[in-house]
């Protein structure tokens, strides 16, 4: 285990309200780049008209796509933003509730909002970096001891 104090001063909290039809991941990625976010955490609730989740297949080192082609409630969306090279990269997971009460979750690849998504983004003044992990093949946050 490694630990690093990211912030011992006040953080900045930003409310992002996405509207019907907005694509979540590209909108959040664009916002992170425009505002030079380097160490942030994201939470959200709302609803999607459709989404694509991902399940990381350890053997193939690829995300298996899970299409959701129905109205769902966003029960929980959590994620972070860290630098991948010189660019901020959004990483988010989501749990979605279906009409029948079933839940489905995974890595959020893309989603279309309907009617709203209420995101709370907390920005730390620190920098976090992603480095490609040679074992998994995916960029993971690396911090010093």
C-alpha cells in the first residue's frame, strides 16, 4: 500500500448539471481538459436513456462492452480525474437501476442523459498521474510512498 496527502488546504467543489441528450464521459472529459483538472473526484446521481458499461476481462486485457438500451436511474456514479501523460483522464464506475429493480454496474464507457445528471466534482490542488501498468495493460494511478 502507498499513501500520499493530496490536500491539506480547502478544496474547490463544482456542481456540473448535465441536460437531456448530453453524453456524460465526453462532456466530463472536455470539462476536465478545459479546466486543467489533475486530481479530482466525481460523484453523481440522475438518469440515463442509454449507456455502455465495461467489464475488464483480465485474460484479454480488454473491456467487454455491456450495452444498456433502456431508461435507467443512476444509483451511484463515482470516479476520479488524474493526468494520463499531459492530459486529464476521467475514470468512472456506475451502478444503474432498471425499471424492475435490478441493478447493473461497471466501468462507464459512455451514457446519454435523460432527464438530468447532477455531478459534484471536488478538485484537489494536487496532481495525480496514471502510468500504464505492464501486468494489466491499463493506466493506473501511481503515487509515491
